[in-house]
């Protein structure tokens, strides 16, 4: 049966050499028999090594991609020839047992660091953060949860759907020198009961009494900046009409802001004294 080396390493066929090396290094550490004592670990490790021997070699990878299950026969060379993992471990075991002048020793981590020419896995982290639109009006920081704990982040003023924010040195992962990586946060915006998006415009619904539609009047609307603005409603305005306030919506990638659209809907009154008082007030203003 043909072996799927990409599946063995858990990468896509379009993976870069860097991604293949990174996947191999992670799996090799996880299933190395000296670390993983499960009965299947040794077989799993050999499969991982075999897959990397092919995909980690540019020419062999091309042959494998071209011939698939006929790779060994067509390419004229079988997998496993680029590196013998047992020889590698024997070499580093000898180094580990050999006394050194500075009292240093070489272990499992040193082996992988040298094998990849001191190349280290990325210490950066990427996170997805979903923020309700109403949160933009509070100016409150949001909480980012990492493996090492939580950090607070202020939302940028020019936030838009898919905006990526870089938090320097906030990663929970560090390199061998102890330097923390960066955190890249991709922001997603979610509609809520106060605001909803229409491309870069933001829609806010305000409910008003029928008398305001008929006679005109004023309404108060909230903005994304956490402020309240007063708007005039013309007599004869129909329910569902939108009042447009430019540059009060969301930014786009070029920094241009959409509009705030205040949608007027009917507020059904309770047929009590409060309603009649409102009606009388509206009439007295018109007179």
C-alpha cells in the first residue's frame, strides 16, 4: 500500500520546506522512543523519519509528488537513504556521554538544534479574537488568553474585520536565549443587539413613537465611539428609514471610515397616560 508521507507529517501537499521541517521536528520529539514509552512509539517514529527523508529532500520530494506509489521504483532510490536516525542518535549519545571541558552535556534538544543547523521553531503565536461591535464603544481592553496566562489588549481605533494586531514580546513561547516571541491577533467583529455591520457601515436601530414619524421630532442615537448624538426626524418619515452620519462607521484597510446608519423603527406605546402625554407634547411643539 502506498504511504502518504504528507499525512504522516500532518502537512498539506503545498507545505513549504520550513513547514515540513517544523512538523517533523515536533513529531520526532513527541514520538522519540527515549521520550515516548508507548509500544507503538518506535514504529511511529520510524514512519515519521521515513516521511521526512523523502519530503525533506527537494529532489526526492519532486519524484514522490510525480510518481506517488511508484516513487521507489521510478526514482531509483528508496526512502530512508538521506539519514539514518539510529546513526544520528548514536552520534549524539556518544557526545552526551563524553566529558567536556566546560561541564556541558548534549541531550535530546541539542540533537535537533544541530540537525537543523541551529534552526528553532517559531516562538510567535497566532490567535483569533471575536469582538462584539458594542465593545468598541466602551474603550475597555480585551483579554487575550495564552498558555502562560492572560494579557490585556487595547483595540485599535481603526479596527476592521480581519485586522491583525501584533503584540511584541507577548508570546508564551521563548527561544533558547529566553527571548519571547510575538503574538499576532486577528480580530473578527460580531453583530450584537446594538450594532450590526453592512460592509463598513454600522447600523443602529432606534425605536420612536408613531407621533414622531407623523409630526417629526428628535431622537438620540449611540455611536461606536461611546457617545450619543441628537438627530432630527422630518415630519412624514416612514418606519425603516435610515439617517446617515458619515465617518462614524468602521474603517477599511485604507483608513477610510464608513457611515453610521440610524434605522428608525416603530415603538408601540402602551395605551396609558404616558402615551397621551407624549402625544400632547408633540402637538404643543407643532403649535
